[in-house]
């Protein structure tokens, strides 16, 4: 069987990560187990080039600016920050109750970054937002 189209490796990897993480972000149980209407959820995916592979450089920014700023924006659910151990590419997955709230957070974080010295925060090479269609949470992530 021949593929109709192929995705660039980084994009395909992001989609795979998003598919896995989306299932672990909310407080609902597996599809079909919960008959209630679930609240809307948006995942914002930001990719950062491998040359920014220095998470230790951004620790002050993440703990002192990013997480506190995100926490003040209504509709914020949570964030996962990760790094591909082989390529060094960084990824940010943040979850929001609406796309408008994700946009407000981008603006708030942008203001925080502009107030910092250059190079204090990583810059995304790609940002996309997705509507979460299905979700499931178990274990530690549901607490």
C-alpha cells in the first residue's frame, strides 16, 4: 500500500504526542463511560527548534514567569513541556477551555518575555491549536 501523502517527521511526531497527551489531560473517564457533556478543551502545541535545546537556561523563565503568568489567565488547564532526547527539539503543550483564552495567554506571555533580557525565553518555530475531540485521564494525571 502506498501512502497518499507524508508528513514531515517533526510534524508527525507532534501529532503523535498530541494524540497521546490529549487523552491524559482532563478529569473525565474513557469515551463511552461518561454520558455527560464534556467541557470544551483546546490544546496549544508550540515547537521549538533544536538549537534552543537548553532547558536549564529557561528554568528561571518557566518557574518565575511562564507558569505564574499562565496561571492568571482564565480558562487555563495545564501545561506540559518536553524535549526530544535525540533531536533536542522542545515542545510545549498547554490546555485551555477556549481558543480565545489560549490567545490571551499568548499575549500575556509575550508581554512577560518582552520585559526580560533577550535570550531569556525560547521562541517557538511553530504554533498550532487543536480542539480536543476525545479524552481520558487515569492515574497520577487525574489528581
